[in-house]
């Protein structure tokens, strides 16, 4: 009987120490800041999944703007419509043409809704 009681106490102590190690490991994992690679990977995945479908309606190189008929812009909580966008990189204006189907990401930059990423639709 005494031996069984000692075994129960030993098992209980082992379970308690295992639980303590598990919870302390979870606390460290939750409090540790994410690595830069993790943050960039998450941001890239979010940006790719938030890209919108669109069709180039007009390329205005003088004004450095694109007119795009697009679906919803999730990150800006905006419904689909046709609108004029600024571009982050002027080189984009030479890479797209009217009638082309694209996927793009737009953000508010200095108060203007700006295309920050664009690619040909697949």
C-alpha cells in the first residue's frame, strides 16, 4: 500500500512538472516577437491574397495614373468600380496597356489611393 501511494505521488509530480514546462513554453512562444522573415512572409501572403482583379481602361503617362475597372479592394473596404489610381512606380505605366486584365494591390499613400503592386492576370 505504501509503495502504491509513493508511485501515485511520483506520477502526480511528473504530470505537474510536465504541465508546468508546457505552459512556460507556451508563454515564451507567445511573448517572443516574430522574426523579420515571418513578418515579411505573412505580409507577402496577405498582400497576394488581397490582390484585386481588374482591367486597365486607360494609361495616362502624363498624369502618371491608371484607370482600372476593378473588383472589391478588400484592404480598403471598397466595392468594385472603375476609378483612377496613382502609381507607386512610374515604370508600371510602360508595362500595361488598355484592355489588359491584371491583378493589383492598392494602398492609401499620402492621401491618394495608389497601385503599389500589379501583375498580369493568369
